[in-house]
């Protein structure tokens, strides 16, 4: 049995709440939220992601189920947004409606990660400079960078190679599909990647990553989804931590007695 010297809820928590159609703070998180992923469970609104590196504001929403950039009308502040985070909570605000984050009477779920509690620090490990918020103990980092249009490497800030990287262009006119890569998620090779917001199978696109992540950096090619010149990108990096988290893959067997998946915890 694996043992860790911290409680998993020190670094990750799931908070359920009910929308009230007004400004409210979601308390009892247990730490300062650095990444919040939330969803209206009663209605067909989009999944919403906001993080401290891009800032909690009206124009920093992204949706995991869509390619929209932060400026898209489908992510308007009229649908509500996360306006701030403090030591134990995050706050919800709006300019009109609430559907995506705080619709009155609707039930919501939020998944919350703890990083290092800052808006990020400079990382020059790669050929493309990045800004990183890192929780090495939990195997999690938030990375912001600006594309160059030329292949290069980006520092992720972790103490070992990420098992999975989820990245998205977010600046205006960067409405590219989410890209997902990494050695532990069952891809055919390092040239393959997946798209979080689509149901497509993996794609052989060496211009996205082209190599598995390394101990200090990961590689990107010239694909616009990860490296359009002058466009801003955000990436969420994860590696397994024994007894706390597991990144992996499994093969279905099409049987009522489904595949056994050992997470080690």
C-alpha cells in the first residue's frame, strides 16, 4: 500500500454547490484555488476553466468542450465567471445571467487544484520562455507561454516529466482545439495527440508535440494549436504521485466484467 505524507485534499478538492443567481463565495475549499474546473449539473451549459496564472476575471474563461478562445461570446461574462480566489474559497460574479457558474437553484460541481498560490514565475528552461505555477509535491503545474511559430521547448517547472499535458490557445483569434499529449495516456507514439474538445481518435500530427515530455521541458512543433506566432497558450501538466494521483490508460474488453484498472491507491 502506498503512503503519502499529506492529505489528498490538501492539493485537490471537489466542491459541490447550489447556484443562487447572485454573487457568492464557494468556501471550504481547504486551500487557495489556482485552477478551477466547474460544471452546471442541471443544465447543458459548458464546462468552465479558469486559473490564477491567466487571472480570475471576466475575460479568462475557457471551456473544455469547445475550441473557443477567451474572447468568444459563448464565454461572455453574462454567463457568470470566477472573479477572485482567496485562502479557502473562490468568488462568483456576473454582469447579467448566471447559467455557466451560478444559475439560481441549479446544482454545480467544481474541481479545484492547488498550485503554489502565485500568478506564476519566469521559467527559462526551454527555448520558449514560460510563466509557471508549480506544485511539485502534487505533480501539477500551470504553464503560460507565447507561441513563436517555430518548433521549440517549454519549461514546465516540475521535478520530473509530466505524464500528461493539456494545452489550449486562449488569446483572441486562437480558437484552436485543445491538445492533449504525454507518454502515459496510451498514444501510439510521441507524434500522436488527442483533442479534448472533440470525440476524434488520436491523430498523427508530429507538429503538435513530436516528443514525449522530458524532466524539465516539453517539445512543441509548428502546429497552430500549440505554437501560432504571437498567440498566448495555457497548459496544465500532470504526473502521477503514488498514493495521490494516477495518469494512465486502459484497454476496454466489451464485457460486463470490465477491465480491472489498478490505480495503486
